[in-house]
C-alpha cells in the first residue's frame, strides 16, 4: 500500500505547479515562500538542539502557543521549528514574540522531499498536532530513530472509519508513533485500535491560554460602540455571513442602533463578504484603526488576522461559524475564556466534547434558523456576561492540561 501512496503523492507532485498557480491566484500561497513546499528553504538551521512541531493550520498552531512559550525558556533548545500548510497560519506565527521560532511550510510528502527536509533540519524530536499523519515523513523519521509524538490528538469517527478501510496500511503507520497524547476519550480508543502502542488521555490543549496575550482596542472604536447594541459573528465561512446579514436586518427593526461585527475565518474572502452585504443594502466598514467610522454602519468586518481576542474582550455575545455548514465547527474556548455567551449551529462535530462542557455550564446555545438566532441574540442583549467563576474554571482546566503535556514532551526532549 505504501507503493500506491507514493505513486499518488508523486502524481500530486507532477500536478503541483498547476495547483500552486491556482492557489497563488486565490491568494492562498505566498509568492515568496511557496518554494519551501519543494524543500527550497528560506531559513537557516542553527547549531544545537532543534525540536519540531507540525500543525495543519491556524487552530492547530494556536493550540500550542502556551507550550511554545514554555519551551522558549528552555536553555537546552536552540531552535523551535514550526511547519504548517496554510498561508493564514504563517501570518499568525509571524506575530508571535518567541525568538527561538522558525517557520517553514511543510513539504509535499514525497519520499525524496521528506528525506531532504530531515537532512537539512535534523530535529531531535517531532510533535505532530491534532490529526496530522504523513506516511513518508513518518517512515523516514522512524528510520533515523527520531521520536514521533502526536499531541492534542484528535481522530473523528469519520476519519477512523477511513483508516479502518485500509487496516494493514494504517497499522503500519500508527505503530511508528512512539506516543500519542489524546485530546478526548473517543480518540484514545480509536488510536489504540489503529495500532498506537502508547496512548495517554490528557485533555484538549485548546483549554490552555497564552501568558502573553495582547488586547488592543482603538479608542475611536470604543467610543463608537458606546451608542450601539452589538454582537459578533466569528470564524465565519461562505454562506454564514449572508445568514448573519439577514439576521441583522431583521433585528434592526427592534434595535435601530444595531452593529454586527464579522470576523471571517479566511480574510481573503473579505471583498466577497462586502459585496454580499451590499446586496442586502447594508452599510459596511472594514477594520482600519485610523479610519473614521460612519455612525450608520451596519456591518463591521475585521480584515486582518490576530484580532479575534481583542474583539472577544469587548463583545460578549458571539456566534461561532463553521457550524451552520458541514464543516464541524470552530473552537469556542477562546470566546468562553473572555466571558462571552456563545451561539453556534448544529454542526460542531470537531469540538463536540468542548461544546458539551459549555452547554452544561450554560455558556452556549444551538441555533439553526434565522428566527432562533434572532430570538437568542435578543435574549442575550438582556443577559449579563458569564460569571468569573466559569472563566476561572476554564483557566484551571487549561493549566492542568498544559502542565501535563509539557511534562510528557519535556521527558521526551
């Protein structure tokens, strides 16, 4: 089966110039840095011990920021290599104030590129995040006796069934992993079934929180909000913004001073969202700190990465996107940590256990129709923000999971 996989990945390599051109046009690749995916490195490896973390995109990288802050203080580690697959994740990493970090895009998983990557970076240990499994890289890491750990491991039922369709191949891959730290009990069972020798259920690392979070809210925006009733739709995907725009129009019949803040999951879609809102006859303002905000604006669109926490700190009623469409939802913990009341659609498979916790603590509400969303926001405008007790509870859970994960990784290092 590994022969078939290598044949498929080499076919992708042959087609990759066309794929890259398409992604460049869509602004999903960096013109200066896409070559890193072909092992044409833009950064230098320093002398000394280097540890490597790989996560697919923004969510995975953000989940390990508290860990990275701890390893920044470890004098034995000279460099922390982070790889990811998306342009948006690279922008998030660029904003981190951690000197030891070096970021590169993950190479196409051919046998040749994975060997070339390892020859250049020579990591002492590697930590894949969430559900990132790349067969050629894993086999080549094992040949070099480099410890492989899956941290904050998450395998959904759907993914598990796919792996089980190829039982021999999946066993061969998963038995190469030295340790898996699972984020939930369901994943622990799946990983054991797939052949991982050592699995520990520690909890979801996304409960943990960075020590160096910066909240920046411009004075002109604070003053603007004084006369407004406002709510936020965060991490939205295509079609969800239109849904929120319609909700805004209907809610505005009751609240003339209503403002809806939209933070799209992918900022390259901003113009598409602006056009959609204007078709609904809604006045739009994009986030520009020094630009004067028209008092009659309906929709305030955040058009840059890394601003979400700042808006959660002032906007206490939040809809989390990726949940009205068949995407599986987005992580609600960041909003919960800032005391936000959370609304979400029915599709939250990716964060089911977290949402169950939030529902039990009366923090989240499911909405699946415009009417339900309107009624829920209306009620939330009358409700006080969540208690400090819940925020403290989340902080304690996060500290516990972070400390356990750090100890496990530190032992390997």
